[in-house]
C-alpha cells in the first residue's frame, strides 16, 4: 500500500449519504431521485439551451443557423474527431485501471489484492460514471458516487476506495493545472504563438500554480491530522456533528495526494491515461476547427479549452451551456473569428457531450448486472435495492 493508504488503515473514510446510511456489507446502488416535474424541467432546459445555441444566437449574430454551418463541415475531419474522442475515453479507462486495478510493475506497498475488475468491468464503471457526470447538475458527484459504489461492491475496502478516488482525481487534474500553468506563461511571455491578454494567460497560470501548491501542501499534513482536529468536534448538536464530519476531509485528501505521488514514482505507463483523456479531447476541438476553417495556434485552443471547462462548475447538467459560452468567449478574446469559433465549439460539444451518453446509459444497466454477479460470488443477495442513495467520498472532485 502507499503511505497514505497505510495511514488510513483501521479507519473507514468519511462517507455521506443523503437518504440512508450504507454499510460496507450492505451498500446499495447510488441513484438519483427524479420526479416527473424534474424530468420535464430537465427536458425543457436542454431543449431551450439547444434552441438558443443552435438557432437563436446565430441569427442574433447575423451568421445564420448553426445547422447550416454544420452541414458545410468536412465530414472526414468530423469523423476523425469522433475517433479522437473514443481514444480520450480509452485513456480514461486506462487511468482508472492504473489507479484502482493494475498491480503489475508497481512497488509491493502500492499493490492490493486484485479484485474481479477486468477490462469489461472497468469500461462499465467509467462509462456509467461519465454519463452520470454529464446528465446531472451535481458537479460530477453522481459519477463519483457511482464509481465509489461499484469499487466497494467489487470487494475493495472503503478506506482504499476513498484514498484511491482522491488520487485518481489529483492525477487527472494535475494535467489540467500543469497545462494551464505552462501554456499561460508561454502565451503571456510570447514564447508560444497566439498572444492573449494578461487576464487570459498569466492570471490563469497564477491560479493554476496556487492550486497545485495548495494540493501539494496537503501531502505535508501529518498522518494524525484527524486526531489533532477532533477537539474541534467535541460537544453535541448539529454543529458538532458537521464539524466531526469536516475534520476527516484533510486526512482523506492528504492520504490521496500522497498516494498519487507514490503512483507517479512507480512510473506505471497507465498513468499516461490522464494525458490521453485531456489531450485527445482537446484534439477533437482542434479537428473541428479544421473541419470548418483554419484553426488558430494549438496553444490558443489549449488555453481556451481549459478556460471554457470552468463552465462545469456551474450548476448545469454537464456544464451544458456554460462550457460552450466560456470557450466561445475565450476564443473571441484571443482574436479568433466568432463564426468559426462558434460552429467549431458546438460541433466539438456535440461529440464530447453526447457521444458517451447512450453507451454510458447502457453501461449503467450492464454494471447493475455485474454487481449482482459480484454479490452472488461473495455470498450476498443479488437483488438490487430500490432505495435511493448518493455516496460521496470526502475530498473528491469532479471529472470533466
């Protein structure tokens, strides 16, 4: 086990349940309660955003409908973009296996007993999680909950799930922050082509550096940090209850950060899946610019992409609407033609947002049957509960 995982031994991670408390031996599938009114509201929201982005806004800007522009795109570049997106998903699965499954080529202390998670199960867990992340306005918590639940049902210990989940997110977003830092400095100093104002280049680089330093500093927290903070949780009442839950977060995050560092030191090539996840997805956007015109410098595409991804922080399903607006605005600020940026970003989002949705929904139902099989193999009842649960590991962040 990694150093962070050893420190967590004998102590289950902090788990929150919004409807019921799930135990290690009887943990039910995390599901989201959707009423008829919520379903109708979600459908209206999606149709409204699609109608505005694809029909209303183009007319207001005097460029015709987006669909007319999409019809004039180069089909070969669009097809190439679809292939690139599939490679991005493949990178995500590879990273998942490197963090949660693979033990080969790793120091003994990083290994854990292999569970029943093969390539098929890895695909089901990751694709179902990605679909949940895109469809629900929970900042990625739905995908995190589903992933954590499946890992625990596979037989992985709760403390290991929480620790590795944080490590997975740290590895994934280290690529994000590192890219913004390097690209921002390069653009701001003129080292990279593309230019851009101080606010578009240096400021994001500074923010990325601060975040990376803050996360890295978590690894320096002592292993008994939770015990030291327990004094703040003394007493009774709701406040003490919430404080008791909150003091477990630093320990869980610190453990995950230390585990991520140990995984990097192990030099497992599967960790390059994080680079593939972001790199191929950005390349889809680059391909869409080729499909509809001449692309700006790749360094500009990279920065506008990452700035636009901040739209995922908005309380919208999958950042739908916020990401598009952020990317288009960033490209225009970099001097890219509005018409080209507009149609390229919407074509990219049509591939990136919707491509995993249907396979992800299918993977969700496949995962239910897989978990039922695991439960039978573990000698537990295979019937899936109809109770509604959302389980979130402390300190987990949202994937793209």
